[in-house]
């Protein structure tokens, strides 16, 4: 993950169920390239807040480019869609919960 505006980069590496991260450029399967750091931060916050189309809208508006091997980009998008579906269902169930009952 990096931005077009500077040399800031962060990688995420999944091995055997563990997540590793660092702040350098290493060979990767695919890259999320944000227009700038601020746009990337805003979109990621929207994703955490449950806005299902935040990532898609970022790509349509040119704020995000996915670059790399097609199968990994597709796998990433499928995973994000599944996570959005899971967390949207949980939010919907919680929204109907009455704390006073």
C-alpha cells in the first residue's frame, strides 16, 4: 500500500494465519496505490465505519488504483466484499437491539 504523492509505503504479509507488516518497499503480489495519504485514510475510515461501497467508489473516483497480478487483485476484492457482507449483517442485527428492554 502506498500513495502517489510520496515514498511512504507499507506492506502486509500473511503467512500461516499470521499478519506481518512493515514500512518498506518489498516485492508484492499487488499494490493499493492511493492518490494521496489523506484520501487513503478517509476511505479506510469509511470502510471501518461500514460504508460498503467506499473502496469501489474510491476506484471509480480515481482515488485508488489496484496494481498487480489479476488473481490477487480479484481475491482482495472478493475478500473485502465478504467482510462487508458479514459486518453489515452484524450492524443490522445490532441496530434492532433495544438496550432498555
